[in-house]
């Protein structure tokens, strides 16, 4: 074994020791998030990946992005892209029919944009899960709420139904 030039000096040993300690800590830090994701994964056996977000989180991601898109001037293209990505083709067709009959946005079931929203997990069964979306309307001092039941397909993670 070839001796290191700094091996005879205590300062050199400290540098090597600190470098090894830093490398060990970085390795441990990199391993912790992977273990946390594995432990936090849903316990229900589904065809979706264990690392995929829970269905209600995907519903929250969709509603957050969708509300931002429709509230922004010129965001119609983004709203359409979000629908294409998050919603099943059957639901998109159903929404087109609902919107033609009601002259309102079928995702929000309204003609305007809510001030806030909240998504909570619901029951699951037969390959689907339900989330409740609470839309907040009005001001912070005088809010009103509407509630939607949103169905997600557990296999694909796509939103497959919206009910009042």
C-alpha cells in the first residue's frame, strides 16, 4: 500500500476523516427519502406504482393547475391540455355535453372561478376511488362552498367522473 503524503501529519488524517464522514452522511441522506416514500406508499394492492401519488393528491394537483389556468387570461389552451392529461376520454365527452346544456365549466360546475379549493380522500372500491372537492366562493370574510364528488380510476390514476 502506498502511503499518503499527509498520512504522517495529524491534520491530513482529519481531512481524510472528514471527507469519509461527509461521504457517509451524503449516502445516508440519499437513502432516507427513498425509505420514506416506500413506507408512506398506500397499502391497498393496485395496478398503479407504489411510488405514484394517491388519487386524491392527483385530483388536488389537477384542480390547482386547472383553476390557475382558467383564471388566467389566455389560459384556455392550458386548461384543455390539463383536461387531456388528467381526465378520461369518456369524462371529457360527458363534460362537453354538460357544458353545452348548462353554459358553464363542467369541471368547476360554475361560470366563474373559485377563490380556493380543498380536496379530501374518500371511499374506494371496484377499481375506483372518490375524492371530495370543496370549492370556496366569495370573500374570505363571507365564504360560500360547493362540493363535488370526483371519481378516479385506480389503474390509470385518471379522473373518470365528476358529480355534484
